[in-house]
C-alpha cells in the first residue's frame, strides 16, 4: 500500500495512491456507509485515521480499514458511482491534489551511514566504529519538503548536492528493543533526499563536529510511504536522474545493518516514538560528491525507488543574504573534490 499525505481544498489528509487516483480511506468508508444505509448512518462508519502518524499507530486495524476502503472504492468505480463524504469527493485524481511529504513534520529524523561504498567513495577513511554500530546525525525536522518543491540553495555554499537514500518510519515506539521487537515497529519506507552543502559541510566538520549548516537547510521526502509488508529491504532498486539523465543507480543490498538493527540500536537506553524517521544513508555512488558532478540552479532532480515511485524536485536559485547577515569572518568554504 502506497500511503500519502495530500492537500486538496485547503485540507491536509491521509490518502492511498491507487493507479492515477488518491483514495481517502476515511471518506470512502463514510460515503459507502451513507450510500448503503442513508446519510444519517455515515457517522457510524469505522474511523480510519486521517493523519499519517496516527495511521501508523493504528497498526493492523488501520491497515485493514484502508484495504476495505480500497475495495469499496473499486466496487463503486465499477458501478459508475461517485463516493462523496459531506460534499467532499472520497476518490480524487492525483492531478487534482498536491502531494506533501508523507509526514510533513516528523517527530525526529536521524540519518545513518550504513553503506561502505558511500563512505569510501566520499573520501572518508572508514573507522572501526562503522562495523560496531549504526552511526547517525540528527536532521532539522523544520526543513522537510515534499514532491515538486524546490530544493533550497543557501547563500553560503557553492556546491549543492543531492543524496539518493531510502529510509523508514516507525509505527510504534519503545526502549531497549531487540532487533526482533524493532522489526515489528517499522511502518514503511520512503525516498529521502538528504540535500547537502558539501563545501561548508567538510569545512565545518574539520573540527570533528557537525554537520550543521552543511545539512540543516533542506530535506526532501516522498512521494509516498510503501508499507513494510511490500518491501524487501535488501532489494530495492534505486536511481538518481538530473534533467532526465541517469547519474547514479544502485540498490539497498550493500548495507552494514538491517532496518531492525538500526532501530534497535537507536532505542538502546533511549525511547523512540511512532512517526520517527530513520534514513539508511546514501546508496553507493548516489550523490554528486562521489561522481564529482554537481547540480545547478534550475536543474530537476528525480530520485526513484522500486515500489515507492519518483521523488521529483527542481533546484532553486542560490540565495542572496541580506546585508550584515551571518558573520563577517565567513568568506566561503574550500571546494570539495573526491580523488
């Protein structure tokens, strides 16, 4: 099942991608009940959460209701019947809605480095810690964007980069989880573009802390969450295209840790919550840094993952800072080129 957060008529709701339509499961069940028993019975329909994290928390019951809604929508379509709930269509053309990031503001975002090829290809010396434990940095949840929104180009960088990643959302929380327990708390996956300002990222991390300004300005996710029952975490095929040309491709196979191991480690002596996001790191070769090939303003970046779809974002223009903004001592960062 491909879950989305969509906006229509100033309303933001949970939907399911079905062909070229977006099915609103909560509205379908209400409309279907009203059509069968009269409008007064609409309120008796089982409630499907209309928000993504609440849907994750609803577990098997919420998923079962969504599947029932898809079946009802299909049956109505075969009869030529339009399902309407309180004046709102329950099934919409995808062209008539705006898809947002699946969880527009996750409670927390952590991005891990689990691909050896990416670490080595980025010019890093891979330390023993890489094999001992999943290692991450925490992202800025306030900068998440969705499909078709421009990638922000900060004023302080000359080397903007995309990153081809897959990550998962949690459906449940816990503390001190075993990998087996963690596996039961994974909701599904989405594409994650961990947009990076490479020159300042490497410059600031020369002090062995960070990243901060190199990462905290823009993060793209979408277009949907593919529920975990439809995911083989070791066999998702991925690619990155710029202006229609494939720059990189790979799969999720060559990773150091499983989804469950990443979540179990995160939960050790620390509580995790439903709706958190865990990036698994960049697929080997899946960024401009490794290719020494750089995107430019006006380019269109498309990241694809089998089963999930395509996350498309244009590249915005480089910002011009207001007079006096920042600190006068920062005059730019050395360019980064991996040899």
